[in-house]
C-alpha cells in the first residue's frame, strides 16, 4: 500500500480486516516494525478519536508520533497555485510538504471540506497537494469527501459482530450469509459534510460482503460515484425492515451543495423503529447529538455497538500503518 486515501488504495479489504482483528488479539506482535520511524499527524481540523487511536496504533508498532495542529501551532498554509501571498497565509504547501517528507516516514493528515465550493471539495484539493509534494506515504485521517479509517473501522466492527452472531457457522468455517446494512440519514442542527456517508457507502460496496441500503429524505442524495451498487430507499420504515446493522449519520445535501432541505417525518432512530429490524446493531461514528441524531434509549441500550466501534479505531489504524510501513 503506497497511500491510504480511499477504498481504492486497498487491494484486499477482507485481508486488511483480518489483519486489524489479528492486531486486536495481539496488539504488540509487531512492536519493532516501526522502530526508529516517525509518523507526523497534521490536523487542520479538530479530532479526538482519530487523533488518539492513530497515536496509540503507531506506538504499538514502535513508531514515534508527532502531533501538529496546523491552525493553532503553525503558520497558515496556502494551497492555491500561483497565489500572491499578501493576505493571511504565510507558507505555501509546496514549501511545507517537502520538508515534512524529510522529517517523517508517514504523513497523516486530517482536513474537512469548506462546504462552499463543491468542485474544490470533491477535487480533494488539499490532501492531493500533500501527496504531490511530500514524497512519502500519506494517510488520510479524514478529507473533504472521505473518512477511510472510519469506514475500515466500521467494516471491522460489522465483521466482528456478524461472526459473533453467527458463531456456530464461523466455528465450522461455513460461509456466513450477507448481512443487510442500512445507512440512515438523521437530523442535525447544522450542515455537516458528506464524508462519512460517502466513505461508508464506498467501502461497503467495494467490500462486497453485505447488502447495502441507503435511506434519506428526498434532497439528501449522495454523489453516485460513492453510492453505486447500493439500494436507495426514501421510506425509512421500509429500508429498516429486516436490517442486521443500522448505521446512523447526518449529512447535508450534495445539491444544492451543503444545503439542508426541509424534510417530513421523524428520522431519529428509536427502539420502536428497531422493532422492524432483525434486532439490528446500531452504529455511529461519533460525536453524536443525543436525542437529535440518536435517542438515549438507543445509545444506552443493548443494540448499540458504538463504543465497540469507536474502540476498533485503534486496530484499523494499526493495520493501515503497518501496511504502509511494509
């Protein structure tokens, strides 16, 4: 693996999932793999789980981690080609990225979309320039359109949970039936990016080990490049029927970009709605707005595997970092 930006960078997703679960059972098995190597983690936006899990994963591989919050601790970066830098930006990415490439063995970057210019966001303008100029493997800690570490974590969690549910089949190495996975839109108080939803759809479809249904109000369609292969259903009740996993996430509209079209009905997931499923496990990437996106009864109830999901972020990061090192 030369970089980790999307599902397309992974040649064998099931193998990467197995690698992550292997690290979960034996976290220190490769504790010298990253000896005398450094990973630089650049944050252009805030983070908690992504930052902490990546740092823990790198340390379990023997790497030194350097955390740098670009907005607060360093110069403002310029990304425009041919920019006349007479404003607030002080350093161009063309000058900064090659130096970082000399400091580190892997460069991990987290940046969000501006949610103003769809063409710029979906062109992945920022992370592509780090790839171009750094000269070392780049690991996405979330970009303008995708969150690959989160999506890998989600597949790890689904695999782990589905094997436990079908333990008898797993014990005798029988192929497991494909679970029905539903990605459902949820309300929010502000416009959020499409990154997590895009990425989840891309990874589940590329994985091919689950049947994916995406449900949302009309007007919240995602870009077809990420949803192709999934079933789109505007009726949430119909979508949830017989689901094995329900992934809850809000996102703003793709068109008109970053808008929040009015919607009808109650889209927050509740225990009553879970009654239509096959006792589905409920997932969310966190942070979550309680009783807006998800009800307390779901988050604190037996169907929630959100803590398990968030904890698996370490093993996803460890599997990816070790693959980049190797």
